[in-house]
C-alpha cells in the first residue's frame, strides 16, 4: 500500500515538473516574438531526463508570429537533445540553452506577411546587403530606402523601392529568380534591375552563402507564397 502511494506521489511530482517546464518554454518562446496567434508545444521526455536538464524531443507549431518585425505565416520546429538550466527554471528563473541545438524547421510566408515585414530593420538590412552585392559600384554607393512592395511569383521575387542619391529619389524595380544551389547556397538568377525605366542590370547571376549553421533541404516560390524547410543551429 505504501509502495503504491509512493509511486503515485512521484508520478504527481513528475507531472508538476513537466507542467512547469512546458510553461517555462512557452513563456520563453512568447518572449522571443512580439505577436503570435497560435502556439502549440509538445515535449517528449521522461522524469530522469527532465530533472537532468535534457529534453530529448520538442515540437513547436506557431502561426501568425512576428519575430523582430518579420511576419511568419506558419512555422513548425522540431528540436532534439536540448540542454537547459532546469535547476534555475524550477526556481522561477528564465529558461536558457546550455548548448547549441540543431533545429529542423518548416516555414511558410505569404506575400501579405512579407510585405508587412518590409519596415523591419532585419529584412531591410538583408535586402540592402543583397543589393549592395548586386548593383554596380557607382549605384551601390547610393542609399536604398523605402522598400515599398514585394511580389512572390513562380520561382522569382519582384521588389519595388527607391534609390536615394544626393537627395534625389529614383524608383527601382528588381526581378530576382531564386533557387537553391546545394544546402548552403542560394542562386539569384536571372537578375533584372530597372531604374527610372532604364535597364541597369539584365540577366545577371549572383550567389549567397548561407553559412555552416544552415542546411536548407527545400525552397519553393509559388504564386504569393514562399516555403522552405531545413535545419539551423540555434546557439545559446
């Protein structure tokens, strides 16, 4: 009788740990985004693993989330062998990663969400970096600003913005074909850039190295939707 009672108490205790950990993870995830519509979190771990600070498997599904100004229509993440500061979490302190985690993700962004992300410093800086690499040197010294519109079509992206040089603004229209060339490299081809109805680049090709922390398995551009899946390292 006493043995069964002990087992029930232990089970209840472990369920408390799981609930605390789940709540802490949700709180941490919500702290990383400024907006989120739906958040589903599933943890697979036994009592010993949780109490040692190791989570063998976690699944996260989120929709209509905004991360650093980037609007994500839908994202699903799966991570394994996560090590966290469980002792501190159980004392009510913020969750922290103790080691780099390899995360598998599937991402879908609709055209409307991509346009809503244009004011984001993260996205505008990335676009400007790409444009600096593509544009001729004399034009690249100008300031790209006021990204106004993004259109997603089959295997290509259309961008509209303004180029500022000596306080004079000129409209820039950019068409970029986008494809995956290996798991860590993007091919931008063909690239067409028109400034004030003048062709300044036509049928150009550039490559972007995504780095060792990224491994993209799938990338697809269809009418109004960008979708990709792959893995990325999340560092502490």
